[in-house]
């Protein structure tokens, strides 16, 4: 009977000390790594949730990169359209100056040459390529506008608009069909011709207002899309914050609580070891007697 009790005592004590050692090692690892999950067996449900959170973070990171790219392209487009607006306003000022009625043909020729310079500047702006090397106003073509015989500007782009995916099965248009801008060039060419001839300058200059409206509408569209991207980026930031809080709750160690638990475990382990040593010594003494 004594042999059975002693055997059971040894077995229980060794099992308890082994468990306490395992628990102490686990707590020390959690403290040193600041992670309370090392393997799936630590918390199967938590590991599954972490995997889902990581997939979501990866997807949103890709979406964020695309949004950054789209924002950069739209900023380029807005800047180009802003510069075109400035050029048109300058052309309108020149038209008013040329329509003064007291200018000589030579003076009008100088003004017309300035308008022709504006046409060249607007052509360069309208043919700009985005940071990917794609014509911003080319509608999917390699270029938007070409200079033909006699200096005439014509649209040579396509009619498609390019988009970039921004996540959640959504995308945003980043390149334009530049067809509406053909009217801008036609208006500037007509103004230049009117100034050179001295005939119909006022009527030609009035048409510049329509060209300004065309460019303004394009800028408004670009601005609305850029604003939408700003809102989407803010949403991604908020989602990322919530996701990080969820991840931390599942994975991160509460170091203060873990240290307290480790101290408690080590105290119990020490007491158990001392008790085991004392009782095994007494048991051995009894056997010797």
C-alpha cells in the first residue's frame, strides 16, 4: 500500500512540476517576444482570425498603393488643366487688347504671335504623360494631339478612359478622352486668325469663354475623383487602425499581466519543488528504517 501511495505521489508531483515548467517557459517566451501566440495550438480561433486580419491588411496595402498612384496622376491632370486655364485667360486678355481698334497690323501680328505661342504651350500641356508614361488626355492612345500641315492641331488619341482599381471591386478613372479639348485648339486658332486679319476679333474672343468652360468642367471632374480618393484613403486608415487594435488584442502580450503570472507560477513551482524534495527525503528515510 505504501509503494502505491509513493508511486502516485511521485507521478502527481512530477506531472505538476512539468506543467509548471512548461507554463513558465511559455510566459517567458511571451514576455520576451511580446507575442502571446506562437503556434496555432495556442489559440486556434485566434490564429484563424489573425490570418484573416493579415489578408485584409495585405489587400488594403495594395489598394492604398493604387490610391497613391491614382492621386498622383489626378494631381498631374489637375495641374495641367490649371495651366491650360491660365493660358486661355491670357489669350482672352490678348484678344481684348487686339480688339482695341487703334492697333496697327504689325501690332496685331505681335499679339497673334503671342497667341500662337499659347497654342504651342497648351499643346505641350495637353500631350503630357503621367507618371506611368501614359498620355493623360490621350484616351488610351500614345499621344493626344498632333501638329499637322500649316500648324493645325488635331486630336489623335482614343476615346477610352483609363482606370485604376482601388479595392472592394471599385476603381477610379485617371486618364481622359481628350476629344473635348479639340474645341480649345480650334478656338485659339480662330482667335489667332482673327487678330492677324483684324476681322471678327470680338466674336472669336467670346468663344474663349466656352473653351474655358470646357476646361473647367474637366477640372471639376478630376477634382471630384481626387476628393473621392481622399475619402477612400481616410476610410482605409480607419480600417487599418481598427484592424491593428483587433490584432493586438489577439496576438500581443500584456507584459505586466504576464510578468505577474510568471512570478506566481515560479513561486508555486519553487514551493512544489521544495515540498517534493522534503517529502521524498522523508519517504526514503522511512524506507531505510
